[in-house]
C-alpha cells in the first residue's frame, strides 16, 4: 500500500467565507511521489486555491515526510553523519498553531497512520529516526544534505522554535482549519 496520504478537509475561505472541501497532503514519501517534491521544496504543498473566488492561502497543517538521504560521498557538502548508502529518514513538520494539541501527539497520530498503511513494511521503517523540524525549514530538511545544513543553522532553529512557542501562546482557538492570508 502506498504510504503517502492526502486527507479530505473542509475549509472556510477567509476571502469569500464559503466552505469547500479539499485534499491536504499529511504524509508524503518522496520516493513514491517524486511529483510532489517541487511543491515540498518551495513549501507550497499546503497552499490551497478557493474554487469560488480564486483566493490562494496556506493551510496550517502537519506534515510527515519520508525521504531518502543521499550517501555522504554523493552529497555536495560532506559534513555531518557519514552514510555509505542511502538512508531513509522520517521528517515531521508540526503545524505552526495547533491550539490544544501537542506537536508530539500530532506526530504520534501520523506515525500510527503510517504504520497502519505500511503493514509488514513498517518493520523496516520502525528503526528510522524521526526528526522533528520547524516548518520554515522544510526545504532545507529535504535537501540533499539536511544534517549539515541543520547543523549550520542550529542557532537559527533555536530562535525559530522560540518564536513558534511565542506564537502558540498567542494563538487563538479554532483557527487551525482556516486558510491564512
Ligand atoms: Zn473564496
């Protein structure tokens, strides 16, 4: 069974206030869905077009990405952990404002969905390390050298996390399924 999954979601357009239903990707295996890589790389994967008025906005949704990290010798920047063969990694991108639900709880629920979809194949995947990455760093995480990139901007990540925590405490209820401008 394919492990990539899009979830049918009802949204309310912030521009024309009309409700509509769309599909949001919440689990993507980049080996399986290479066609979605470009939308991941420019982080437009959760941009949604309102079918009524044409407004385009971003939905604040969680995302689990299965991605194969290249062997060290094939990477442009060879800093970071040394891999002699391609390594499958799981990256979790928490939503920016998920009022009342912890990032960990969301990650666990997505992992449970993935496990159910993979069945026996999960055994191979179960040893894969889950890396939680702030959403603004999505493109970096799935680049051909994520570890070195993440190590370089470690300080920047800490700042981003602090900002996200601050935004969370300010976050309002019931906004998670609305498109933001
Ligand atoms: Zn609209």
